[in-house]
């Protein structure tokens, strides 16, 4: 038995459809309940098909009959008012589905060295610098032993090796803190995200049993 709403609201689906100003759209794209007349000059057919007025105004429409909306669509050119540069920019954007490629973010240690005016940390060693990956790279990954993923990530953040002791890694950690901490940089907080990563990384190593004290 249907109950009467004491507040006088009709929440039924049929009532909502009656109040909805939008017409029902058929499989052909026609708004079957539209009462408009085709806007093509001299045409008196029902205007059940809509078409955008211009590339710059896509939410305002002309209303045509089926024959004249086809005619309008054949002449439609989205880039009609665009310059060659704007057209090529849109083509480039569409190639990557609107998701532009961004440059890789510098690692924490690279940003730390950069603050000291050093682009390549190898130059600090002068003639003793080397890019030889060493024996540990024979397996192709540079790792000499197995570690949990969190500890391996922590070593990458700190730019440390898995053969180091905690004391050695602590020295690297303290050096990065001096470079990244706002108190050491006149209150500059632009490196706080990197600082948080460094602190997290040291927490993993500090509590680990994988490294000698």
C-alpha cells in the first residue's frame, strides 16, 4: 500500500521524468520529445538533432532536422578558426592522450649536490673518480646481497651501498640533512619533501639487522 508523503514531495521516477526539461534521446541521436523547428532557412521539419554553433562555443547548439544536421556536420571543421601552430599543438597533445611527458625528477642526492653547485658528484674525486660499476654488477643489478624492498629503497634514497656499515650510512645521512634542512638554508623549505625521504630512509637502516653497527 502506497504511503502519502506528509511533506508533499513526490520522489517517484515518473515524477522526476516529467519535471526533467531535457528530452529523451533516441539511438539515432535525435531528441524525440523536442518541439523545436529545424533552424535551416526555409525548413519546417522538426528540429530533433542538435549541432554545436562553433568550436569556441561547444555548449550552445543549433537544432536541425536529420537531413540538415547531416549537411551541417559535413561542413563542420573544429580547427576552422585555429592557427597552424594551435593545430599542431593539439595534434601533439592528442598523440599522448592529453598526458604530456614530464622530465624525470632528480633524486635526493642529485638535488643535494646541486645545492652545493656540483652537477656531477664524480667530479669531487677529481682524477680518482670512476664509473666502474665493480664486481657487484656482474648480476646486472649492482646488489651484493638480498635485502627487503624497503631497505633497498632506503639505500637508493641515501645513495649508499649494501656493503656499508650503519656508521658509514649515518655519515651520508647527516651530510644530506645539512644540505636539505631549512635551518641550514636560511629557512628555505623547498627541499622538505626530499628531507622527509632522507629521514624515512635512515629510519629503515637504523632499525635494520642487515647492517653492522
